């Protein structure tokens, strides 16, 4: 059973790091576009996204480690691993689509602003207050 856990952890961590690295590297041009070609902001946001990605996925891998039933034989170990790795892959895919959705929304917002749409208004009470008669 311990070998099954160790194999699950090794494979899950390797997949998470590979996907995180791929998203970090290939997502940079999208972020650069979304943040007005500002490399400092882009790299900062990209690194923060990577840390968040790792935290969520490593947390899930840790929570999903425990098996609820005893594993009997090699077949049981392989079946458990397939379910556990499948769960990790589904979470990684979900995180990827969430990130892509957010980048798409950022790109659309930037396109609207570039087209001359007025920026969104701030809620009442959050704008600057002008004090009349104050020196």
C-alpha cells in the first residue's frame, strides 16, 4: 500500500509541476497582452498564478491521498491509482480552463477599453470626495 501511495504522489507531483510550468511559460504572452505589455506586472501576476496553481493542486493531491478501502493485490492498486490520477488530471484540466477563461475575460475587457468604451464606474461612496470650503 505504501508503494501505491508513493507512486501516486510521485506521478501527481510530476504532472502538476509539468502542467504548471507549461501554463506559466505559455501563458505569459496572454498576460503580457492583457497587462499593456508591462513585463514587471505580467511576470508578477504570472508567478502569483503559478503559486496559487501549485497550492490548490498540491492541496488536492494531499487530500485525495487516503484510500477508504484496503487494497488487495496489484489489480486493486492499479485501479486505485487510475482513479486517483484521473482525479488529479481532472482538477488540473479544470484549473487550466479556469485560467484560460480569466485570461479571455481580461483580453475582452482590454479590447472594450481600447475601443473607447468608458471604464466601469466605481460604486457610490468609493470615489474621491471634494471638500468645499476647505483650505
